[in-house]
């Protein structure tokens, strides 16, 4: 009799723990909402007219995006090794996508935006901040991913403070068309990769175009002329949420670029194109009402969330290529 009662108690405790873990995991897996950049600047800025200081808006947005990775519900989950976060994969994939965009921007901040010419000296804060964001995103031992990223954020704040200091001319941010174009070229490749991976949710035969456009081009090892590409069923949701995290971060960065480079974009007649890209990226952040990422065929009965995401990203990428060409014109 006692054994029966103890077994029931153990079963009830197990069910309660399971439900508790499930609820926590569901809450922690909710993607952060987008935020208004101008309102954040007004609320948190300690300087007057922050949008008039070159680089202040984009640096602040980069800081806010990075802090969201660390301070959202559940904190940073990618390197957790205990339940329930160890069983989650959608949010860690989302975090990695956003982190990749932060890393790309950190690189461009270091080698392009903060430098006037190729022979100019790198900013010391950005030189230190860039590798901090390149820490392995799954590192939980000392140093942990969170501590490294937090150090990078503090270095960005010091760089931002110097931008606002009119007495200090060592730290600069240059809103030049060529600087912006260099970063956008990185973003193009990143979005192109996401588009291809998402489209592979439906198996398709692809012709090898690696050497197209150059008759004398070579590659290290031979590859077949045609192959069937299809994403594993187990990786569909990871690819989707990684792309969703990347587009979430990029959406905020481009909104900051719209403010920072407004004069440059208007001069190149590219402002409208940027605003269209922002609309496409906003569409990638719509609520997903399905309890799981569906993988219906292209014209089948069920939806294919990956193809829908790939469509928005491809259109945004096409417009990015157009902007790059406009910025390259005199």
C-alpha cells in the first residue's frame, strides 16, 4: 500500500516538474519584440540630439541588440547545460543568427566605419570589442560566452561615449557611401546563404554554378555538375529560427542606418530602396501561429514556413544588391 502511494507521489512530482519545465521552456523560446530605435535613444541617451552625432545611433542600436541577447527572458541560452534550456534548440538558433549579424557589424565598425582611409589607425575600443563577440557561442566554462559579450558591450559603450565627446577627436565614425557599401556586401552574402538554406527545405536539383562567369576560374577539388539538395527534417526549425534571429538584428541595424546615412542615401537616391528592405524584414518577424515549423511542399496542402521566410529574405537581398550598386556610383 505504501509503495503504491509513493509511486503515485513520484509520478505526480514527475508530471509537475515536466509541466513546469515545459512552461518555462515555452516562455524562454518566445522571440523578443522589435523596438523603436528613436524612443530608445530618447529614453537612454545622456546627450542632446544623439541622432546628430555620427555613429551614435548605430553604435547604440548595436549595444541594445547585444544586450537583448543577454537579458531577454531566460538570458543567454546557447551555452546552458542544465534543464530546461539544454532541451531547447529554437531560441539558441535564434541567438546565433542575431549574434552573427552583431559579429559582421563589429568587423565593419572596426575596419570601415571608424576609419577614414585604408592607411588610418584602428580604433582601440573596437579593436578589442570585435574579438570579444567572436567567442564560441556555446562556451560555458571560464570565460563564458556571456562574460565575453558583456565585455564587448562595455567597450562599445566607451567608444560611443568618445563619439559624443567634442573634445576628443581620436574616436570617429564616418558616414561615407563606401564604408556603408562594404558592410552591405557582407550582409548580402549572409542573406544569400540563409535564402539558399531555407529554400532547401524542399528537395531540389541544383546545377553547380560555383565557377560561372569566369572561364579561367578553378576550385580546389572537383565537384559534380548537378546534385539534389534538401535540408534534414531535424534542422528545418533551426534554420528557420537562425534566419529569424539574423533578420531581427539586421532590421534594427538598417533602421539605424536609415538615420545615420540619411543624407548619403538621399544623395544616391537609395533611401526608398532601404525603406523597402526594412518592410521586407519586418515581415519576417510576423507571429508564427503554428506550434511547429511546417515543411509542406511548394504547392501542397500544408504551409512551408521556410519557403515563406526565404521569399522575404531573397527580396530584401535583391534590394540590398541594388543599393550597393547605387552607393558605388559617383
